[in-house]
C-alpha cells in the first residue's frame, strides 16, 4: 500500500520534541541522538516518522504504537 502523508507539525510542540529526541540510529547504533527533517506518514495502518540522524545524517524511522493495541497487552 502507498504511503499516506500526514502533517507532523499538527502535533503539539511537546509531542514533536519527544519524537525528535527519542530515536534509534541503526548506523550509529545509539539511542536518542535525535532527528531532523521529520516526515510523518501512514503505511499499511502503521504511522511512521522518518528523518535524518543528527549525528550521521542517515535515515532514522520511528514507528508509532497504536495506544489501543498497547492497552490490549496490559493485564
């Protein structure tokens, strides 16, 4: 299924900052290096935020968990 673009900047500033700071870079193999140039999209029912690692510039992707799905796992 094709990517459906979403507007990352419609999120509140605190939420944006959290997504931009809490990252994992597969190239650097480090957590929380941060990302720039965020692009938010939905593909196959999954919301993703993709940007560039602040340290190395490689693409980093964050998959957003559906809060409804997470609640199913809580006992």
